């Protein structure tokens, strides 16, 4: 099956802020038809603001790495599947390791964490977790697949599902860190969020410095120092949100409950 796409300037604003991207396309659709379909679906929109607050960033420079506007690009979905099996598996092997591969000596800026016995370092290939954590593009109105140009990214709003941890809220963002057009399923994860506040069963997660679920505010500040801005405090719900930034390149957000300690993490690597 052949996927054809025309590179747009940006994608249109989506209905309900669920999933955001720039540059990707579904199979067999022109730039104008994509923009129309996005407007009427849960869709994919353009990420446009610089990471001055490290909550959004521009991907205009990434577009320069892709094809010029109006140039037609074709990729084979079969080739993409093969790449996931070969190149994707290779990347996953490089970017994940045994939990025993210790996190000691690493800083939070290294964007490393362990989950259920494996160590991941952002960005890492989605191939490394796709057997456990899945999503369906049709939930976002894209039944025919979605591709990303080199440098294009989708913000961290894609909700992952895991039958073993059905109450865990996990969201990721995808980025094509390669040099060729790729199916979104063959790209890397640059943004990772997990919240276990409503879950009884959840994966074991550890951050550098021995921080894990249940760690207290004191534990966290001892490991990472004071956050880079005053925490957001919800007295009614009994939690605080702490943010750390490093040169608008790395971001870590931790949600700590007065009763229960750490229950939410977010790591984002804006380097590429």
C-alpha cells in the first residue's frame, strides 16, 4: 500500500485539544483535504510557539529538514513495517536496557527512567514499548495512517493504553528524528507523561536519584534541588506540581500528593 502526501505549511486547528503535530499526513490525501479533515475530527494541529515557557515549541526549523512545499513524497507502508522490525528494533535495543543498568550518577537532564524492569532514555523508539503500550490512530480520525517528515513532531497528547494498567494515564509525543519520511508508529518518543493517581495497579517507575512512586517532596528536592518556579498547589485536591527546566532543552514535571507522595511524572526532551 502506498502513502502519498503533499507537505503543507501547517496543519489546521483541531476540534478539542487532543493531539497536535506539524507536517504529517494520512495516506492518499492532499494538503487541503487533510486540513479539512483535521478541522472536523479530533485531529492533529500545528505546534507553533517557541519553548519560551517550555510548554510549546516551534517546528518550523524541522520543516526545513523535510521536503519543500508542493513536492510529492511517497513511502510504502510495507517498507515502514519492515523498518519497524529491523531499524526500529535496533533503535529500541540501543535506547533501552536492563533495569540493573543503574540510574545512579545520572541527572534528571539525562532524560532516563526505568519502567517495569527496562531503562529508557528520551528520545527512544516507540518500538521499545509498542507491545505493552498502544494507541489507535482512528481514535483521532486517521484510519489510513499518519506520517511525519524528518524533524516533525506530535505533542505529548497521545493517550497510550495498557490492558494490565487500565487506570493509568499515560501520554506520549512522537518525533521523527531520522532523515526519511516515516509512519508515526516507526518514530521516537520525545515526551512521556504518566499519572497513577487513580490506579491501583501501575508499572514500577524509577527516576535518577532513586525517585519513584510515593517519594516525598523532601526526597525529590534532595535529589534534584529546588524547582525552577514556585509549585502549583491544589489545596482542595491535596497535591503540588513542581517544574524543572534546563536551558529550554529539558523539562521535568512531578506531581506530588500530600498523602501518597509522587504520583505523576512528565519528561520532555526538546534537544532535537
